[in-house]
């Protein structure tokens, strides 16, 4: 494990690939969460919806 980290830190290409892979994974998780939120129905309480003037 120590050799793995030392080889990543010594070679900038491996470092960029590692950082890119982590950023890509985070981006996928964020996109998944946004899609999950947008696919849910929006619930508006009836009393709030009846009093809303549309301004």
C-alpha cells in the first residue's frame, strides 16, 4: 500500500488520474441525487396553495 501511494505521488500523471477519478465519482453521486430529487412529485399543501396569490 505504501508503494502504491509513493508511486502516485512521484508521477504527476497518476496523481491527475487519481484526482480525476475521485472527482468523476463525486460528480456521478451528485447527478444521481439531483435526478432522484427531480423525479419526486412536488407536494404543495392545500392551505398554502389556496392562499397563494401567484406573485
